[in-house]
């Protein structure tokens, strides 16, 4: 599994600071995708278990979650990293453009964002989005945490 980059992110998993891995090779190629650099599988750097653990341990005092933006098409490798994250007492999350992922992946995730990017419907911040962000531990849909009230407050 190749990653285009890794980064510390604050908004993708509500109430958590996440170490995010941007996985190369997305087969969906959604029109309007904000990360078309992830479409090509051969770009990026191979993510190895050693590299993964080095990064997790480097940022361990700052993060509470490990997030994969893609990677479900490399299920066996992704499962290995999810298990390692849980062994390090970190939560796990996946952003996928699919509507459903295999149960085997779900049982190793704490959070899951599903749904392809549809420009006219917007992302998680939009009340008309087709995308769903779930806390798999509770089953709760958390889209409301991404959507801000745009109405002016009453006086």
C-alpha cells in the first residue's frame, strides 16, 4: 500500500486529532474529487508496518485516532494497520467513497465515512450530502457535527 502523504488533521474525526494517511490507488475517481493525486496507485511511498509504528509513536502524545483516506481496495494491508493502531490504543477511522465496506474491515474501525463525492450534494458539511459519517462503536450518525448552523441567532 502506497501513501501520498501523512498529516495531522483536526476536522475529519470530530473531537479527535488524527494521524491521517492518504492512500494511493483510488479506483473510484469521483468527478470533482479534492484529491486526484490519490488516483494513481504507483505514486507515493510504501507504507510498511515499521514506518507506520514509527509515525504513530512519534505523534502518540498528540493524537487519539489513526485515519485512512482510502485503502479499502487493499483490505488485507489496511486490516494490518488498523490492528496495529488498536494495539497502540488508538481509535481508527476510514474515509471511503463506497457506500458499503466489508464487515471484516468494519469490525476493526471506530469511525467510518461512506459515500462518493457528488459535487451537487456537497460533503459532510452539507445538509444535502449523500455521505455519512458514523461512530461504529455506538452506531450513531455524526453528520450533524460537521454541519454548522448558518441561521443568524435570535436576539
